[in-house]
C-alpha cells in the first residue's frame, strides 16, 4: 500500500508544523485543508494525493471541525496514535492562546470597537479564501459527473435550509457505494459511528452541573453532532448559546463568530471565546476541550479502518460520494456567510480583488488578511456602513 512506502514523521516535526499552521493558518477549514494539501503533498511529500483526498473526505463525513480532523488524521498516518494527539493539540494551542487573549481584552474593555472595522475588511477576504481553497480541493478530488451532481444537490440543500444537513454525507457516501463499489459489502463502520453520535447526544440533557460542566457538555455535543466544519456550526451554536441557555446575547455571539473568522486556525475556536465570556480562562479551557475532543476520538476510531480497507471499492465509493458532498455543502456555507460578510460596494470589491490576487499570485493568507484588515480600519470610520452586524 502507498501508505507504507512513506516515511514516519517524528512527533517533534509534527508538533512544529502544526504549531506553525495553527498560528498563521487563516481562512477556515477549507483554506487550512488547501494549505495542508499544498505543503504536505506537493512540498514536503509527507502524504500522497490519494491519502490527502481520503483524509478530507472521511473527516468531512464525521461530526466536528474539518481542518482539525484532517490534521489529526495526517498526524496519525505519519506519527501513529501519540503523533495524532501531539499534532492535533499543537494545531489548536496557538489559536487558543490568541483567542483567550482577545477574550481577556474584550472583557476588560467591555468590547473592542476596532473589531468592527477589522471584521468589515477581513470577512470578504475570508470568503475569497474559502472559495479559492474549495477550488483547489475540487481539483484534488472531483473526478466525474456523479461527484459534481452530488455536490450540486448538496449545495442547493445547504442553501435552502440555511444549515448543514448531516444525512447528506451518509446519503452521498451510500450513492458512491452503489455507483463505484458493490451494494452489499462491508457496512459495519457506519453504525458504529452512528452509535457514538447517539450516545453523545444524550449528554446534553444532563442537568444540575456547575457552569464549567455545562460548558463542557454543550461543546462536547456541538463537536459530536455538528457535521462538516466550523463554517456551518454557527446556527447550532446560536440556538444553544443565545436562544436556549441565554449565556450570550446576540451581539456577543456575533462578536464571537467574528473572532473565529478573523483569527488563525479552525473557525470553531469561537468556542474558546464563548467560554471566556461565560466563565473566564477555565471556561475557555473546558469549552476548547469539549469542541475538539470528539474529533480525536472519531478520527482515531475511523483512521485504522480506513487504512486497512481504503482500497476496497465500497470504501472508495463512500469516500468519493462524501467528498463530493463536502464540496457542495462548503460552497453552500460560503454563500450563506457571504450574505453576512458582503453588504456594500467596498466589501464586494475586497472579495473580488482578493479572489483575483489568490488566483493570479501566490500570496499567503496572513498577508491577505493583514492587508484587508488595514483597509477595514481605514474605510469603516469613513463609510460607517450601517449593515455590519457587529456594532
């Protein structure tokens, strides 16, 4: 197998790589996966093209944040069980520190007015980063008409319901099994994953916990039940944090989303900011553990099975179907987020110019984010756009 022909990577190298990626990786899960594909497949040769494609597709079909799961999966392939834990938490740590610091500043100064201006400039660029990276991922794994048809259907459903529908990934994978593989072979893996999700679903109903326990349980549930990526976790979090628990008001929640979008690393680091607002540093810590821990468990349960059986037609068919669903749902989420990020001529111009720059030149994500943040800081006080939701 191709997996065996590639060298083991030391835990030290995995940790250093993911510390760096966690500190400078902007643009959400698709941008981060695109960056990993470029650096680990094309430049460092740690992975083959098929391994990267399989990792993205399988992780997209599991609950939780996509980028972190792909990072854990890559670390598992090259560093084994403990390499997965080391690489995964190294990926999370820099952003945890950054967001905790922003949370402390926000609480101390009762909100950061400059955040509005930064969000105004950066958000359209984030949409451009997502679209550009989605294009790269489509080139990596979209091979025929059926995958594009699945992607189109998932795009339409995501836009229509304005949320990610978990069953899309399972259904798309089964379509892949029917078309690319054989109908009645090896379906045992799916029920086990479903059982894990169902088991976790019940923990959100436990009452009587102190606030740290409630935060941990809420974000364990969010990390276990929200399929796909941080791009579409927002509706789930808004319902739980604002409508059900009342831990945040609408303004605070939208600021938390903005922090997740403009900070490096996975978008679901929003959980860290929420935890800090609700219960300080320890609230941030348990919320971070809660949102990311299920990703480790799911990937470490599924990864060995994938490595053993990924050459089988049914497994590859499921992967191809789920990969197509990932492309469609992420494009749908991009459209939904674009309605929040783009509201006037300047933000439309920023998004357009950012796309042109990304396709025409190899500008890195931090440079693009920094440049558009400066544009936002300068332009926002002049234009004073009333539509920006972070006030």
